[in-house]
C-alpha cells in the first residue's frame, strides 16, 4: 500500500458546528482600546459625579457643570464596554456603536478640557485610534455568514 499525500485544505478551518472565526489582530486591538476607553470613562464619570478632588476647582464649562459631564462620561463608558464585547463577538452592533460611542466620547473629551485638560487629550487620542481601526479594519478576519 502506498501512502497518499493529502493536499492542504484551502479556506477557513471547519469544526462540527461550522467554520471557526479568525479575528484579525487589528480588530482585537480596536476592541481592547474600546474596552480601555470605556473603563476609563466609567471611572472618571464616577469620580466627577462624586466630586473627586482630582478635578480642577472653580472651572467654567462650555455646557452645564461637572456632575453633568460625569454622567455623560459614565453613560458613554458603559456603551463603549458593551460595544467592545460585541466587536469581539463579530456583531454589527459593535462596529456601528463602537464608532458612534468613540465619536461622542471624543467630542465630550474636547468639551470637558476645562475639568481635566491632559486627560481629555489622552481620551481624544484613544478615541481617534478606535474610530480609525474599526472604520478601516472592522470586518477583517470575519467570515461571510
């Protein structure tokens, strides 16, 4: 008996339940950045609501006050956390809401510069990276279902 050589299989690997999804590294990176931004927004939202001494006192805001920005940051952070997990799961919700939440977070960061200037610029930079990675590489590694 001669040994038959098998040709390599082309296409995604298959299990008993269907193809295994191969997530691109950039999509994972965008999800991690979205998770980090969400956690940071939640932490700083809670700090702003609780009148933490971290924030600059007697600051004039463009809209409303520190408590309002705390609630805005908290809500955006929670939305970003849900979007990060949906992005990792391959859902369309994660891509759409991830870009939207990062965009709103970037705007909120710019409007809250009087409260914490360096932190706002750091959040803005993270949000720009998130938007770029999801918009340009949001479907990489996803199999057509």
